[in-house]
């Protein structure tokens, strides 16, 4: 076989190999999901970290957050603010939390999803939720308040069957009322 015939054979083999790759790729199931079609989205992993949200204590019907300000001091972008108040449920012996959050705001447009607020919270009060679609036209359109953060939190708690990492320390129900005392449900 001369050189020309060998070259032609090589080109043909390369062509066939390329064709096989193309056919395989055409028939393969797509690994991408069409956005924003809800029924075609990929499931998020439980450990997925989107925007922070506040946890709700369903046994006592109040937030886990005491408004202690630790996360606010540690947030690198200073996008959080909060105030605390005396907890009325504590004075009625219905909660172990002496202080409770009064107001809480996060400008999620400035949040960099670092998770430091979650790491430093001693009260199991804040988690990185699965909420990640918050596009807005206004510069400060993603400044969210306590109610929104708690509703994001409830959605996250329901989705991942969330439990506090230190229940003995951080659940608010007084001793003897932990089980069955729940007023809320997920
Ligand atoms: S989320 Fe945690 S660290 Fe932040 S104010 Fe509430 S209790 Fe304190
Ligand atoms: S995730 Fe990071 S940037 Fe966002 S609120 Fe928490 S500490 Fe601040």
C-alpha cells in the first residue's frame, strides 16, 4: 500500500471515529436542566448553601434567634442588623429564652454566602437555606426582614427535616414540655 492510500485510510478512520462521538453525544441524556422550567430542575443537595434564613422553634412558636448580635459583628460584608427584646413567653414560663429577636434585617444583595453567620451562632438560629433565586431590579430590593427570613427558614426546615445541632441547649420549650408541646407544624 502506497503513502496516499495509507493517508486516505487514516482520514476515513478519523471520520468514522468523529461520527461515532457525534452520534453518542446526540443520543446521551442531557446533563443540563432547562431554566426556569420548574419540572425540569435538578434537585438541590441538602447541604447546598444559598442565602441565610432564620429557624423557627415549632414547639414554642417563636424564633430560635435571641438577637445576640454575634453574627452581625462577624459578617464580613456587614449586611445584617438586629435588635433584641425581653421575651414575653419567658415571663409566662412558656419559653427558656430570656431574650428574643425583635427585628432582623439582611441585605441579601450584599451577602456573599460565606456561612460565617451560621458558624458563629450559638443558638442554632440561622442556616444557609436553599433560597437562591432573588433577582430584583432595585439596588436594595433584596433587603429582607424578620418575617421573610423566618418564612425562608420554615421552608428550609420542612425540606431538609431540620433539627437543631444542640437541642438540649437551644430548644426553647421548658423542661417537661419538650414533646407534644408543639403548637406549630412544618
Ligand atoms: S442568628 Fe444567632 S448569632 Fe445571629 S443574632 Fe440570632 S442568635 Fe445571635
Ligand atoms: S453568609 Fe456571610 S455575608 Fe451572608 S449574611 Fe452570613 S456572614 Fe454575612
